[in-house]
């Protein structure tokens, strides 16, 4: 397995897609029930293969990621060749950027001396999707990039 198995809830949401996946392998509903009952290791393999296919489809489309912690925001832009980072760090232990109040404070105090903004760029490895998955696995969320775009203008 290359990524991570989908959760039970994700499998339930993708029920029809999973049926189509099994059908593409000529596995009928009855055969699937038999596999689950009598060949659980094969059933596990099918779940893993389907999970990886779903992850590949999602990761292929990712352009932006965000990761919030109490005192930092990491904004990522994924291009064909690079991962561009804008990092905002707040040196004020009383501000939690994950809260509405903390984020509002940042918006109003962007030029405060306790606010540091850094940028960085690194080359994508040979496996772009694995790089993206590692960031998601560490807590980043897929976004449309509004925050990245906003802060990109701020740092220029």
C-alpha cells in the first residue's frame, strides 16, 4: 500500500465507486461476499488497491495545502517542479492561530514585530504525490489557495 487505507466512512461515501472498481475486475457482489468471508487477506488487498487509486486521483489534482498550528501557518503551493512555502510564525504564546480570534488578531497585526513571514522553495521528488501525501499525513489540508495567494502578495 502506497498511501493509507480509506476510513470506513470514506468507503461508505464511495460505495458506488467501489462497486465499479470491483466490476472492473469482474468481481460480482456475490463473489465479493465470498471473498470477504473466505479470503479476508484478498479482501484487504482489494481495499488497499482501491484506497491507493482514490488517493492517486485526489493527489494528482492538489495545487495548494495549508497547515495551521497554534503559532504557525504553513501555506504550500504545489507546482509540477516545486513545493513553494509561505510560513507565518507568531511569537506570542497567547495567540492561537487555529481560533477565529487568533486569526483575526493576525489579520489586524500583520506588521507587528511578533509576526514573522518566511518563504522557501524545494524541488519535488521523483514521486510528487508521495511528497503531497506526506504533508497531508502531517496535518495539512487541501485548499483552493486563497490564503497562499493573499500572502504571496504580502511577501512581494
